[in-house]
C-alpha cells in the first residue's frame, strides 16, 4: 500500500490548509452534526445553502447518495465503543464542485477541486485539534502535528471498494502516525461516466479521522495501531 501512496509531512502547526478556504476550524475540533457540511463547503469551495444528513447506521449511510438540489451531503460517524462516546472515523458523501456549478451556475463552487481533498481535511483536523489545546497541553503532546504523516487520497470509483475496511490510521517509523485517506471521486463532467445514472456522477466521498481520535493520538492517550502484514 505504501508504494501507492505519497507520505506527506504535516506543515508547521500554524500553516494554512493547502488549496482550501480557511473557514472556521472550530468545526474540526470535535465531531458534530455539521462536520460533513463544513467538509462539503471546503472541498467544493462553495457557500451554497445546504442541509447535512446524519445517519445513525452504516447500512443507511451506504445506501444513501448526496443530493445536489437541494444540496445535501451525507454523514456517518464510526465509534470505538458501543455507547457511541468515542468517535473514530467520519465518513462524508459530498457533491463535486463541477456538479454544483452545473446546477447553480458558474462561480457557485470552486473550479479546481483537489484530488487530495480528503487528505487536506485530515490536515485541517489535526491542526485545528492542536490549536484547540491550551499552551501546557501543546507543550506535552506525544505526537505533535509535524509527526502526523498524510497519505495521499487513494481514490476508488466504485462504492463497494470505498466502504471496504482498511487501515485509515497506522503507526509509522520513529513515532509518526499515518492518516490514510480513501476517497471516491467521480466528476460530473467526466466523459467516462456520461452514460451512468446521474446519482452516481458528481460525487466525492471521504473517510476522515474524527477530531477526538486525532486528539487522543496527539496527547498519547491512545497509540496508533501497527500496520498488519500486507497493509491490511
């Protein structure tokens, strides 16, 4: 798996998120019902009115599709515990910028949507979590932001491949923590998908680290799991 991914070191804690609008990073400090809404705004570079749809079960999330009109991203949170108090991963189903522009007009969204946008949201989350710590906690972190390694988005074009389990967080060399972003990206204007049903086109999905999990790894409360042989 590593040969297919670009391991990128996080910039210094104050660095801006590349290719994404600044926005209010408070959203990325804790898991909430507007998490994927802000991800949609940043990834597509849009301020169109939207409604974030939050699913209670993975099954209903898998069956869902994001809507462009009305603009409705979809969200599901995976928890580490049965009581659903420890968010681990947040999955977002989004609409692409070119689809938003096709429906709402040129300029409704950015035109240079990054193919590594999921990775960049992980970057925004780690930096937001670090900025949310007090000075004492920042000085004591076990894994500072520059020790988080961002693997480039591994893009799938079929939902079945995107929902398969995979190591989205794993321990790297010399105390680093890798965040492995897996996306599903099908641009609305991609000629290869012109004959596909509209609901499959103009979609951008991301699996993302939950802020609470990033904080636990950063402070040393939890350790990243080792990568199993074969990368699974």
